[in-house]
C-alpha cells in the first residue's frame, strides 16, 4: 500500500513532459472505463434479479450527475483509444521515436477534434432533456 | 553575480522523522552550474549537506538529482537555465532509498546493471589480434556506448517507481550496447533476462528516460529495439 502511495506521489510530483502526463491520463482513463464496464454489466445483470431494481437503476441514469459522468466516459474512451493507438505505433516502430513530440501533439489534436463535438452534442442533449420544453417527461 | 534562493530537500534518517526543506540564499554567476550553487551551501553555509559528485564535468555520473522536479546532473545544468523566479528546487532521485540528503542507495540500480551481463561475451579464440568490426557494425550500437550510469533515466520511470524489481532503462541501454555488438555472443542470454516479467515489457513508452538522459541517448528507442529483438527473435 505504501508503495502505491509513494508511486502516485512520485507520478504527480515528477515534472515530466507530455509523455508523462499522457501516460498518467492513459492509466486513469483505462481504469475508469474498466470500472464503468464492471458497473455497467452489473447494472444490466440486475434485470435477472429484479426488473424493479433494474428500472430504478435506469431512472438513476437520467440524473444530471450521471450525465456529467457520461461526458467523462466519452472523453475517457476517445482519449484512451487515440492515445493507445499512438503508443502502439511507437512501440511497433521504435525508429519513429524522434517524432514522438509530434506524435504527442497530433494525438492531442485528434482527441480534441473528436471529443469536442461529441461532448457538445451530448451536453446539449442532456441540457435539453433536463431543462428543455419536454423536461420531466 | 545574481542571488539564488535554493530549496534543498534534506533528510538525515538518524535525526529526522521526515524529510524537510533547507532554504539557502547564495550568490553565483548565471553561467555557473547548479553544482556550484550547492557547493556554495556546503562549503560556506551548512557543511552537513550531503551529496555525491566527483568529476564536476558530466563524465562520472555521480551527481544526478531532481532539479526543479526533473532528473538532471547538477554539474550539467547552468543556473540561468534552471532559475525560476529567483529560485531552484533540488531533491534526491525518486525510487531509491535516501541514505542522507541528496545521496540515494544506488545498490539496487547496480544490481540491475549486473543482471544483464554488461561485458563482452565471446568464447571463441580471437587469434593473435583484436576482434575486428566494420564501421557500420560499430555504428549500430554507438548511441548506447555513451551511458555514464547516472541513473537519471531509471529513476525518472513510473514503472520503476512502482516496482523496484523492474530492471529499468539504464540496464536495458547497457544490454543494448552488447546485444547489438557484432562481436558479442551473449545476446540470447541477455534477451532471456530482459524478456521476463521484470524486463522490457514493464516499459510504458512514457519517454521520461529519453528526456532525462544527460548524454542525449535515445533511451526509449533502445528499449523499443530490444523489445523487437525479443518479440521477433531477431537481432538486427
Ligand atoms: C478503444 C480501443 C482501445 C485501445 C486502442 C487501447 C489501447 C491501449 C494500449 C496501447 C495500452 C497499453 C498502454 C501502454 O503500454 O502504456 C492500453 C492500456 C490499458 N487499457 Fe486500453 N485500449 C482500448 C480500450 C480499452 C478499454 C475499453 C478499456 C477498459 C475496459 C481499457 C483499459 C486499459 C487499461 C486498464 C490499461 C492499462 C493502463 C496502463 O498500463 O497504464 N482499454 N490500452
Ligand atoms: C453511457 C453509454 C452507454 C449506454 C447508454 C449503454 C447501454 C447499454 C445497454 C442498454 C446495453 C444492453 C443491450 C442489450 O442487452 O440489448 C448494454 C450492453 C453492454 N454494454 Fe453498454 N452502454 C454504454 C457504454 C458502454 C461502454 C463504454 C462499454 C465498453 C467499455 C459498454 C459495454 C457493454 C457491454 C460489454 C454490454 C453487454 C453486457 C451486458 O449486457 O451486460 N457499454 N449497454
Ligand atoms: S542512459 Fe543516460 S540517463 Fe540512463 S544511466 Fe545512462 S547516461 Fe544516465
Ligand atoms: S559530478 Fe561527475 S557527472 Fe556530475
């Protein structure tokens, strides 16, 4: 446990460059999506136990807190997929390492290009659902 | 001369329960090295400050430390390049036990170094002359001959912080220097060591090591080449 704490502390205090922070975000997003997946499958399985619990869970998903969580999930997935592709390419072609700064910037640009519209559309949809004319239905 | 406020992380396990920040004001030239500022503290302000250094010219590899949060050689960095708002922060390397102040226990680091057989392995008779090699074959591993075993790379690696058993970038660089040497015959044995669970596959391609290396060695690339040699079984 103390090894975990000292590793987390070192990871946050070392002033690495982009690669360091992308690595941290890759791990956090990977574990975050994994956590979601576990809860997701558990939530879906609740239908086997009781349709009532299942329905109540589905109602819960329609609250603002979960809508914000959905945005984080969408960003996490997009980031993880794009950054994971960057890592895989660099792993397979070590000779490309000199372009790693470029690869990092490209990955960030692609993430922003994909995530920005996704998050805006999702957020607008949620805002409409919560505050729009049909709110509460 | 300019004034520099030095913040140095101090820890004497015989006296201190926890590390603490020593703060010192020194006057140095902007073109002095960070090491000169530390000497100013040790020689004129507080002689109990403990650090390693020997050559003071970036050759021996003994004064790697964390300067403004990044692994650097103190004798390699100029004051004017490191000073931020009149201040420079200095800490010991991460991931190795602090013996005192800026001195860490390098033994685990050197144990990893020894584990990859950092010497030429070749039992054939070289004859009356040295073993010859073409300039191209020599160039193949030129980059990794430059390592001075300062540990800046290994102690900048998140995988090493998380697991001290990971051989670390420096040992892989040293292994690379022999694996890709046409005169050497120990590649299979070294790849065996580096292919196990504490070998190259702990590398997450973070590039902290490449960024930290004071010799400008392409550390992540060397690790990538060793990964490929293990994955394909071919040493090229
Ligand atoms: C969408 C396609 C995906 C791609 C291209 C991808 C790619 C990658 C790559 C290349 C790594 C290795 C990172 C490294 O060596 O530093 C990785 C790690 C990881 N991935 Fe993914 N992944 C994807 C989807 C997912 C999903 C859906 C989950 C969770 C359910 C996930 C969870 C993780 C975790 C937990 C790690 C370990 C993180 C670490 O070692 O720091 N990934 N991923
Ligand atoms: C917030 C966005 C998401 C929504 C609204 C959603 C909704 C659903 C629904 C309604 C089902 C049941 C489908 C059926 O049984 O016919 C399902 C199944 C599933 N989803 Fe998602 N999903 C989302 C995100 C994800 C993500 C990001 C992953 C992967 C990391 C994922 C993985 C799965 C898997 C593996 C199943 C099948 C397992 C099961 O039914 O329990 N989902 N999802
Ligand atoms: S590869 Fe560079 S950073 Fe690592 S030990 Fe050798 S000289 Fe130091
Ligand atoms: S004192 Fe020798 S490398 Fe800095």
